[in-house]
C-alpha cells in the first residue's frame, strides 16, 4: 500500500445574518500552490475515490452535506452558505462502495452527551482506507480560513496464509469484532463496537480495515472458506493487535479450522391435545 501525502485543505467560510439574502460561498482549495485538490487526486494511485463534506451545528445536528466521486467536475471543491454561528466541519476521504451515513449527537437522561456526532460505514458499503479531519469554527459576517489536515484514521490487518486454501473454495469471509465502522467526529476515533464483515474472492489479498477506539486496540477475527453457501473451514484468531495508521501482518494457518455438517430431522404433531374450557368471571 502506498502512503498518500496530503497537502492541507483550506476551507473558506462566510456567514450571513438570516435576513441577508446572499453571501460568498464556502470553497475548498489547495494551499498557496494554486493547484486544486482534484488535480492531485486524479493523479493518485487510488487511495480514495469518494469525498464527503459534512457540516454540523453546535448541537451536533447535520445542517449540510456534499458527496463527491472521483471524476466529478467539482471533485475536491465544496460550496456552503451558512448562517452566523458555531459549526463543526468534517471531511472524510475513502473508497467505500457508497456514501457513509451521518448520525447526530445523542444525550442521556441528564442532558449530558452520550455519543458525539458520527460518520458511519456499513458492511454493505465496505470498509476501506480512510482519511479524516474535522474542525470547529465560528462563522461570522467576515470570511474565515480553516485548515484541514487529513490523516489516516484506520488500521489495516493483512493475512498471509501459510497453509493451502481448500481446493473448492470460491469465496472467503472475514468477520471481525473489536474495532469500529463509525468515526466519532470530535475525537476522530471509533465510537461503535462494530461487527464487521468482508468477502473476498479466492485470489484476492486478504486485507481488512477498521477504526480503532484508542491508540492500541485488538481484533477478534473469524475466517471462513466457502464453496457457494457451504462453509468448508472456519478459523478463529483472537487478540490481534491493531494501531491507527499501522498495518498488522498475520502469518499462519488460516484454513485448518474443521467444521462439521449438522443435519436436522423433525416431525410435526398434527393432532391437537386436550382442549381447555375457560369461563370469563363475571364482574
């Protein structure tokens, strides 16, 4: 995997009073070099192909969002018009199959923050190399400049089998717990104990991504080899160490976990048993 070097993004934001009809819009662009983010991204090696710009208000509610794909004419540039106030601006770069979901801040019964606002990926969208940054800004009547410094927020685990994949395998499933598929927008760490699943073809590199909860974390993994819907082998690996912005390489037997076919036989009782008579008591 190649590491991508990110130049800071500059976000220009201007606010307006609710009674004002128009104002300059928020624009993202590259630093003083003058080249746009899209120019850099289009010449990259595919570290990401989606950008999601999200604006939250001071209560953790999403107020606007822009989703972009590589190839879009405006890729790397987002425009917002915001009323005067306090906001958190978030930017996530990734290569999932679709855009992530956005979750608002939640509170407990005492009114304290239970969970910060978050951006979440799911099993059907997939988990990929992911870069993120967020900034809290005060939007006034004058334009302001906010620096974005995108950093890799995921860890990656690469599996290198030392045994032979079963002959009739046509797909491999990796199920893992311990990390998160959701980004806490404030802390930039994981905030949901996700049950993550990735499917691979027999010849594909076995690499999974997750968002750690803390600097040092662990994954529990189950690797299954399948022929169609039939499970051929299943191997569990516990306490795999992970760290944000680091690759953990696991070498060993991945396909020696034995499975046993279990079949069911059953009968259905078709004759009703003794009936029950019940008289409703009078009032």
